[in-house]
C-alpha cells in the first residue's frame, strides 16, 4: 500500500505538484492519467525515492520514503520514462548488473535472470546487445529489470510510449500478467491506454488530483452527462409548463425558430425521460418534430476535468503577473 500525503514539488518558481494526496491499495493496476506536464513523472520519481518533495510524505508498505528509504525502495520495481539501459551490454550482462545492484545473492542470480526473462519474453535475446534490440524488446528488458527481486509494487512510466501498435498490445498483455503477483502503477497521457489495462484511474492535472475512480465509474460519469435536443411545434408558455414537470432537467436552453421551439436540455443522471416527454407533449397536442440524445464520451469527461484545472492555473498565472506588475 502506498500513501501519498500533501506532496508539493517545486522546480524553481514552478509548482509541479500541488498538495497531491492519494492512496494505492494492494493489488490491481492503477493508472496515473494526465496531459503532458501534469506531474506524472515527478510523482513517480518521488514515490521511488529518486526525487525529494519539498513538502508532504510518502509511505510504501509502512516505510517512509525519506526516513526508511532502503526498505521503501526495496518494495518497488521502477521503469522510468527514460529506461536506464546500458546499450553496450548484452541483456544478460545488464540483468546481472541489476541483480548485483539489488543485492541478490550471487548463486541465485542465474535463476533470477531466468525467471524475469521468461516472464517478460526475452529469454531468446539474452545474449544480444541491448542496442540491437527493437524498441518493444528494449521495453521488455526495462520491465524485466523492474521485476528483479520480486518487489510487491511495479511502477511503469509511460510504458508503451513510442511503440508500434503490435508492440503496444504485447506490452499491455504483459502488464496485465504482472497483476497476479504485483500491484502495478503505470502512467499515460492517453485515456484509451489506461482504460484498457487499469482497474483504477487517477487523473492528474497541474500537479493536482482531479479524479480517482474505477474505469467503470469514470465511464458512468460520462454516461451520466447527457444532452437532449428537441424541436417542439408549439407555444413557449405551454412548452415551459410541460418541462416544469421533469425534475431531471438541470438546465434548459430555448430558442424560437421558424419551425418550432428548439430546446437543449441538460439532464441529470438517472431515468431516461424521453418516452415520458413524448407522451406529455402529445397530451398537450404539441408535436415533437425532432429529438436526439448526446452522450459525453469518456474522452470529453477527461478533457472537462483537466480543462477546469488549466483555466484555474491561467487565472493564477494572471494574478501572479498582475502582482509582479504591481510590485515593480
Ligand atoms: P508529466 O510526466 O506528467 O509529463 P512531469 O512530472 O515530467 O510531467 O513535469 C511536471 C512539470 O514540471 C512540467 O511543467 C515540467 O516542465 C516541469 N519539470 C519537470 N522536471 C523538471 C526539471 N527537472 N526542472 C524544471 N522543471 C521540470
Ligand atoms: Mg512524464
């Protein structure tokens, strides 16, 4: 289990993480989702002890990353955004090197290399130089080194970036297999990527957590947001009277056109009111000429969530600029 509390990370005057708080339970695949620059790599570098936060705490299975660094680090296998692969080594030499770094008993190293190579499908390329491997295989080697010493948590920073579609499918399958023995945290700026493999999604924007939920529930969030468009032939007052009967209508925009009244209704989650609307308008002898429902996609929900944050920062930036201007 990882507990992240109130993390703040500043690079100079730029705040990359702004009081970020979340918890990762044992088991499952977690996705850190956010646009480029959101703070995903910074977060991962802090969780793995590669970077120090300015404020806040991280505990990994009860070990504080600052006070108990060695123990906390031993719980985690990490594939950074730029995998630290030594291109002039063979795959075996490199994995031996990582085994030594992780203090695996010398006699057990061959077995450990065999185990991680088989798991990641690189047993056939063990004697090849890393520089000669395809990007997909290099990524497998990167994952293999993270698996050495069987840490309980595996953290992968943008594990499929730069891969071709077939390699992406293979790496995704591999990540799904890791779930049986490890808690996996991966990052991505692509929504379809995290919804394809993750059980739980954490959306980060401008160093803040804007949503944390199952892929399923986030999907429901998008289903819940819908817009009903209608064109009704009739009188404005009568139309308003009909609409007043429906609690699910949160917002209503009305426009009188030549063929009738055009309505745009924002609906709350719950019952589909289209049939009831149809019969109510029919009772009033107000024919519905058109009716269509629009669902927001998960992509739109993501853009919505991260856009609000972007707007906020813009405003903040403006205030800062204004303050600076006032000071000078
Ligand atoms: P992500 O991985 O989500 O794309 P990062 O964590 O890499 O985001 O970066 C978060 C923000 O911090 C970005 O605005 C980035 O430009 C900035 N940043 C990251 N690393 C550094 C650094 N070493 N020095 C200065 N700014 C940095
Ligand atoms: Mg990154």
